[in-house]
């Protein structure tokens, strides 16, 4: 008899892609986010970029900001074609 537990697929076999659309909360101190939300978004994005296998940037300026603020290698970043 089978147990009622479901076996989930291993999450590590899936590829992780992170798409970054806006980083204005990092450079603009007059942004609408307060310090806590800015810190939280920075922390979550840092962890996501660390685990990502592919990073997609909305435009070249965001790609340079990712290299500047998060030290992501330029070779790992793909710029989205609109």
C-alpha cells in the first residue's frame, strides 16, 4: 500500500532564471521605499542572483548596475531584446 506522501521533483535540477527590470531603489535615495523595504529587496535580489544560472537585464544600464552593485560577471548577463 502506498503512503499518502507525494514525492516532489528535486528543485535543484531546474534552471533558475532571474529577470531584473528596475534597480532604481539602490541609486535613488528619494525613492518611495523606506530603508527597510530597500534593504529587504537588496537582500532578496542578492540571494536570487547568487543562485541564478542565467540573468536577464531589461536594458544595458541595468546590466552595468548589476555589475557595479552585485559584482555579477558581465558574461552571465543577457540583455533583453524588445
